[in-house]
C-alpha cells in the first residue's frame, strides 16, 4: 500500500502543477473509492466503532469536495452546527491537509505555496491549504468562516484564501480570557454569522435543525467524557489515524447524527472490552500518523497504547447551555487551547490523571509556534505532577520534516523508562 501511495502522490504532484482540474477530480474520485473500501471492507484490526469512524470522516471529506460553490471552508476550532443546519457542509482546512498526506499528495501543494512566497517555516497544515487554493485544486467554497483559535496561521491562511477565491469571509473573534461575558460576545457573533450566511449563500437557517444539531453535540460530548474512566481500565484497539479521526469528530463533525452514533458505538466497545494493563500514553497535539516507525509502536497494540489525545478532549467541559448559540460559543471560549498556556497545561495534567496515563508525549509540529513555544511550560507542569513527558519534534503533514531515526530512538528510550517505573 505504501508504494502505491507514493506513486499516486508523484502523479498528483505533476497534475497539480500542470492540470489542476484533473488533479481535483482524480483526488475526489480516489477519496470516494477509498471510502467505499472502508465501508465494505473495513479494517478488521479495529473494533466496530472505529471502523465506522473512518467511514464518517471520509464522508466529511467527500461531501464538500463534491459541492463546489456550496460548502464552507473553515478551521478545526470553529463549531459547525450552524453550517449543518443550513445544508452547507464544512471543509476543515486541517482535515484537507491530513487527507492530502494520506494520498501522498501533500508535496505538490507545499511546493505551490512555497513557490508563491509562503515561508518554509509556516505550518504545513496551512501551507497545504494555501497551495491547494493557489494551484486551483481545491474547489471554490461559498464562503469562509473561521475563528481566531488556536494559532496565528488562522489569522493569515483564511484571509489569503478568501482573497484568492474572491469569496466573502466571516471572522469570529474568541476573547483570550474565558468568561460568561466572552460567551455572550461570541454567541452574538454566531448569530451575526447566521444572518450573514443567509445573505451571501441564499440558504435559510432552520432553527429546529440547529437545535437538533446542538443536542447531538451535547449528547456526543457527554458520552465521550463519560468514557475517560473506561479508557483507563480497558483496551479498545486504535491507531494513530483513528486518533486524528476522533479529533475531527469532536470538532467540525459535532452536530451530525453519525458522530453521535460513533460515540454510542465506542461506548459499547469499551463496555464490552476486557480489562488491560500495559503502558498508557496521553498524546498531546497532532501526530505523525503516516510515519511507519511510530505506527509500528502504537497501532493496534495494548502495550504501549494511546488512551487519550489532547485534540479530542479540549472541548470536554460538561457544558449544559440550552441556547444553541451560547453552546457553540462556550465550546470555543472555554476550549483548553484558548487563553494562557497554563489553561492548556492544567487540562493536560488533569486528563493524564483521569485517564491513568503512565506518561505523555508532546508532539511539536513543525511551524506550530504555539505548541513549540509552550513545550517548556508543559514540561514543567508534568514534572511537578510527576508524570513523565517526552517532547519530540516532527511534522503532522510534510514527510520531509520528520526525523525518523531520532524520533524512534527517543520514543523507545522513553517507553523503556516507563516500563522501569511500573516495575
């Protein structure tokens, strides 16, 4: 499979530069074909919940790609229930880049961006998106809606994409300091965004559908939060890719009935799973899901295993807001990625303790100034909590920036240390 992906990627690189329309069509067809395979011939090493998870995430990718001029380009930390209530499927920028990597096609987009003057040190998730927009491979959206969370790139990428596409953009400002006043402020922006989307797209918002979507989100988050104690005690097979899939479902795919179904299936898998020991890892930030050496350590095994990923628990705060606009706003305002680094580190330590993690891995993604800059503070917080933390550098998208030998050597040494601590 790896060889096939490499060949497809090289082919896509050439098409991206010479025939972007063909590249877009072939990429969309490839995703559809792989989605069909996932649905009818699922990965038998995964439980039913995570088999279903892969199918839902592929649908979230294919729908906007199949809806040129009728989807919303957005960021990972933008609540999307509003879009689902208006039949405007969202395209998560970070998901687009991750799937481009999965197809081996990220290099052509990165090259297009860098040739246009985008810095080599710019976040590769955002660089792929800009390259896809510049090259003409990404279809034109109806509009762009993004929040200020959680990085500086959000304030640049979407504005640039709006200029290139010549489409309207709505920017949702998330106050740095969480408070109820901040929730009101952001809720008002979501109301403005609803009216704005009606105007620029001609779609009408269904308040009933919005309430249903928010209710789906509330139920989904409640189930996932309730599973944390079971993650501590039981083993349900997973993989690096599934960890990123779940991050998508706890952000842009919240509100879908399919996402709620996944949460219920996962709950059943954990309830039926046998107790398990082994070394348990809390994973912070994104991961190099494509890197064989790291996959060989974590995929499908109970020792060591990733029991929780930061980008899947950042919004687990037990919200009970009934007003749909305040519910979406509170999720963004009280997200652990918002505000001082201290909030993020406190949440990470809290989750490590709640899930019984023996240690944590902080993945410093290339170009992510927020995570790389916070690494020392996160390390200090975990030291105070007496929870071992491994800080590694790599890239969640661009294969050129992942030092395979260095990562694997340090990872094995860290896991050996955890084994000695348990003994």
